[in-house]
C-alpha cells in the first residue's frame, strides 16, 4: 500500500519507530502586553502634551486669553522688519503694528505719528502684542474714534542672553541707546511717518520704563512724549554699568541728570506719564521723581494704580497709555501737571495685601504642577483641614544656612484667624538606630499668630545639633509638625515629612 494509509480525504505519514513528541502551543499574551504598554505610553504622551501646551500657552500669554478683536472691530497688521544697525554692527529687527486702514491712509497722502515701546528684562517684543494686547487696544480705540491713527514700533533689544539686560544704554556691552536711534531712522525711511519730535512717543515697562525716560532726556530733539510703567530712575555700578565712572552713572540716572536738562524743559515741550502699582516697592521713588520733573517744567501725569510689577497692571493700563500719547501728538501746549500721590501708609497696606495674594497664588500653582516647574515653588507644604487651612512653607536648607545663628526662613498662610505653633525636626535618611528607633534631632520651634486670614513670614532657628546634622552631608528628612488653634478654640494638627537631598 505504500507508506501512506488511506483515511478519507487526508493522508498522513505512518510512524515507524519512536513516537514523535506532541507540541502544544499556548495562546500568546504578548499582543495584550504590547497593547497595554502602548496604551500606557499614549496616556503618558497625552498627559505630557497637555502639560506642555498649558505651560507653553502660559509662557506665551502669561495666563491671559489670546488677543482677539471684538466683533465688528477691524484688525491691524503686524510686520517683522529686519535692518542693519550701525550701532550694534549687526542685522536686527523690530515689530511694527500698522493700524487698520493704514494702506488707504498712505494712498490718501496721510502720515502718522509713531509710538515706540521698549521691552523689559527679560522680555521680547511679542509680549506687547500677545500679553499686553496693545494691538487689540489700538483697534478698539480707533473703532471708537478715541485716538489718532498711529504706528506702534517695538524694537528687539535682546543681547543673546536669557535676561537680555542691556538697560537700553550705550555701554561696553553694546550701544543699545544708539540702536533706538537706528530704529527711529529706519522707521521714518520705510513708513509714512511724521518725522518730528512732536509726533514721537516712547514708553516701556520695568527696564524699558527706565530706558524711555533716559533716552528722552538724552534726545529731547527726537522725542516729546515719554511713559514710564513701573520704572526706576537711577543707576549703580552693577550689571552693564559695573565699570562706569561717576559721570557716566549720573548721565544715565534721570533722577540726577534732571539738573542738566531742567533749563531746556522750560522751552521744549515734554509730556511724561509715570505710573506704577501700589504694591510695587518703586512707587514712592517714581512719585518723588515725578514731582521733581514737574517742578523743572515738564508736563507730568503721575499716579499709582492697584496692582504690582507685572503684566496684569500694564495690560490693564494699555488703553490709557495709548490715549495719553494720542492726546499730545503734534501739540506744543501740554497743560498743567497732575500728581496723584499716595501716602506711605497706603502703600504699606497695598504691599501687605499683594504679598498675601501672591503667596497664595504661588502655593496654588505649585500644588498643581509641583515644585520643579518654578524656582520659587515652596519646598515644604502642609495643610490643615478647614476651618483653619494652614499652609507651611520653608526654603530648602543648604550650606548658606549653616552659619551660627542661621534659620530656616519661610511663610505661614491661614485662611482664618488662628494661633500656629511649628516644631521642625531633622531625621537622617540612613538607618542610625538608637534603642531600636531612628535618631531624630529637633532643629527648633517657632510660632505665629494670625489675627485674621493672611500670610506671615517666619524664621525657625537652627539648634547646634540641627546645624551639625545638616552640615554632615548625606540625605536627610525634615519633619514639620504644625499645630493650629483657631479663634473658636478648635485644634488641628498636621505632620509633613520631606526628604532633602544633600
């Protein structure tokens, strides 16, 4: 019959000898594991992408909504202009925001005044448009016929570093004051401008605020309107001025250079808008300078608004800044000065309220995203359940705090009136056993009293044993035991242990 046996439709070889081992294949779990791995990776990627987009949007818009013109309001156009700067011996750029209808105005033979804006440090030109909303502000004001059509020009004063600290001044680090003049010349060459000092305004925030006044003092024949938003008015031998002599420091300090230009201010019209936040430490300095500038003959409007040294203040006042410049474009007669000064007591109250708000915002941000996102994030946090809600914040200990008499510095935050007592102990991460227990070293104790809701600073002194333990190197653990007694008599406790790397 041959080697095959007939068995229906199939034919199998006959087996002669040792029987073959039967192999049983179990269902593979590999595809399921792969699918689970891919799913987990997808979840992580989605989470990472969400975090990245949030942080990126925050960096771009600083928490504000992206700029958008209201319905029915025509939008202007942003241009990025590149040119060669003779002052910096390189190709530089600046942004230009053309008002809506600019081309039609040019065809009709119209020429426009120019509002120059200088960024702070760190800063980039885009912040004015994406955070300050200056383009939308101009569009709305033009739509309502409350300002004249104008060009907005924002130079890029970066020097290649992260902080872009140039003070917009001519120093060995670069001729950035002369760079501003290069920008003005190039704008007059490319655009339909009115090439007159009466139709040029210069403004800025922080470092840009200082530079707007400093440049105007040096170039009264070029600019007739200056605005200082949260600025300062003196220089010291630090930063780009670290090698400057006393003469150069005086020349670049508007508060001291005022004596030099005062005789000209009686003949040359100059309008200055100076403002800062009530919680800004420089407010009193700015108001003192404003009073001196008005006494010298300039037309000055100075005041302090609720707020601090941030974009929340500058964005809120953008409409007012544009209206101030528009009001005095082309006019020789400027009117009387207006100094709306506040008392030191009012400023102290505003500083305290802002500090409370800022600290609470800090803690909320860090609780959400973790301390790695911001260098100022609290290292130690603890909360006690309502109605007290205590937050404990201490700076991370380092070598700098190991000197005799040193302390751990931080803040206590409470939503209601309470009396708080802190006990901070230090525990070595290594297994130092003493009678079956890990060795614990008490650093110190401290207490704080809240008459009402708020944030109070606190210092916890280091005991000699605590200093020796921190200075011994190696990882340690800090344990904070917080006891809060509310005004109603309730007692709440919280304990937090945080590992501190060497």
